[in-house]
């Protein structure tokens, strides 16, 4: 059974000193459990700490100061493990769950979980369900493919453990999923931000009002849209429902949940240690400065990640006397380190462009294309218009807003309706042609 909700609330209210003590206890126990059995980390730490791995793991009380003495972990290191992620603590016969990353940012990574690890996944997800006020007896609909990508697999099990009645939507077309939502009338809908928009659009095409389908909460993940005000507002207005953002990754775990105002994401510091570093110097950045998020999972013994470079660019800020004292990331995940471009001296993330695109009425689907113009990075935005006769006006308005808000002149063009792909998973709206 999940940890009691009152216990989760108490942990969220820990002051920094108490939270640091909690994390230190968890980190110390984790290292004692995984070393020296985890050959990946035993070898990785050997050059940074004196003596036998098991000896110093047992003899040391680990806090953030000791943690930062350890080297960073990268995805390329985990992928180098061969058939499965390199950071497995035990042989594959000890594991019961197989999942694989989407491969959006490189070669797919196969990650395994033990039964205890999966319990930890589901317990960590309970913080997200708390934010959505999910209760036993409510109905939930999972609108994703249920393939090897982690998707909402852990959310499904977490919701059932809470006592919710959960309908899987894998293998169904968008129209069939709408039919299931119409008959099942779920209180909570789980999907990506893109797919929430697409479902609403398809509903209207079938003369259905999304607001009349009974959905009161929408939990989104997989893309940064849940903490982008324009995208969030569009989804909430379309469905007449409250949106709750979530952040996680196959190799890390379900590490974040959105605040109720939709202005950012909390890192679940009861289960993860968060650092924000400069992507070049690897030194910590000041509060409010843009940096790369580094996470250490505290409860995943079978496949731990310690000081893992997520590639997510964030701004951590101190908040006032909020009920939750966990680290808060303003605007959620602002972009990917490997997606950042410098266009005529301006740092640009696709996520920031998406926010502007969604602020223009009349745009349906779109994509952002990065390409080379001579030796310089350049951008082009292609979109489908909801209002074909007004498409030229929409294109002009979008180009104007991009120039005003980003300071760049961007090529904008209109495509025929239905020419861009739709997906219930991570939508590939950013196409990088700079190396092609």
C-alpha cells in the first residue's frame, strides 16, 4: 500500500534542515545497499574515493556536500551497458519490469526494475495524484499506447493502488478513445499535452463537446506543455478541467509534480536530490539562473542514478511560505540542453517558441525546423491553420509575436490541413536539420 497521504504532506512541509537530514539518511542507506554489488558505480567512484567501495559506503554518512564529490552520470554511460542499462545492481533475472526510453534524444535505453523498485515508482506517483485530488472510487482513463516506453505505466498501477477504477486506452484510435471516454466518463484523464489538445480537436470534429464528457482533472507528462501558460489554458478551457503537470523519465523515475497554479514543477525531494549546474563549467548556479537539472534517485536500488545529468534546463527559485517546501522549478522544464540554439546571438529553446505559437489563435498543428543558413543557425515554423481563409493573417501575427518576444525574425509558412503527424506519445514538433 502507498505511504499515507498525511505522511507525504508532512514531508512536503519539511524545512530545509529536516529535508537535508531525511535525504542524507536515504542516500546513506542507498549506497550501503548498492555497493559493491553495483559494478557500474563501484568502478565509477573508485577514482574519487579512497579504499574499498563497501568500506567507505558503510563508514560514511552521505549528505549533499559528500554527494557533490562524486562524478556526474550521463545517459551515454548508461546506454553503453549493451542490452540493458549499465547501472543495474544485479543480474537481469532479479528484475520483473522492462521499459525503454523513447529515443527522442538518441539511442533507446532499456531499463529494468525489481518488484521493490516498482513499488517505489508507484509510491512516488502518489504525490502527483495528491495534486490532482485523486480519490478511491474515482475513474481514470489512460490515453497512451502502453508500449515499452514508460509512459503512464507506473501511473496506472499507482492509481489502482489508490483504489481508482482505471481504463487503459492502448491500441485504440483517437475516435475509439473518445468513445470510451464518453461511455466510461472518467474523472481523470492521463495523456501528453499534445494529445489532450488533439483529443479535444477530434471531439469537436465529431460534434462532441469535450467539456460535457465528465473529465475534471487532466494529468499530463512527456512534454513541457503542462507548465506553459498558453498551452495549459487552451487545454483547461477545451475540457473544462484542471490540468496537473508531471515530470519523469524512464532512467530516473517520477521526479516532479506541478504546482496548483500551473506556474512550475516541484521536485519530489522526499525521493530525489536535486542540483542545478552550469552545463559548461558543471558548477552550481545561483538561485533563479538557468542551468541543467541533475538528479539522484533515493529509492530505486535495482537501477540507481546518482548525480544524473537529465539534460533538462530549469530555473530553481526559492518560494515564500508555501505548503510545499520542495525545490520549485519556475516554468517547469524550459527546454533540453541539446535542443538549445543560438540564433543571431539569442538563446532559443523550442519550448519557449511553442508557448508563443500557442498564443496565436487559428493555429492547429505545427513544427519547428532548425537548419543552417550558411554558417548560422536559422529557424522555420510551419503550421496548419484552423481557419484557412485567415491563414495569411495568422502567419503574419505569429511572425510579429516571435520578433517582439524573442527578438528574431523567423520564417513562417502555412501547410495544408492534416499534413503534419499526430501522436499520443511525445510529439516530435522540433526537427533539427542542422547536421543533415
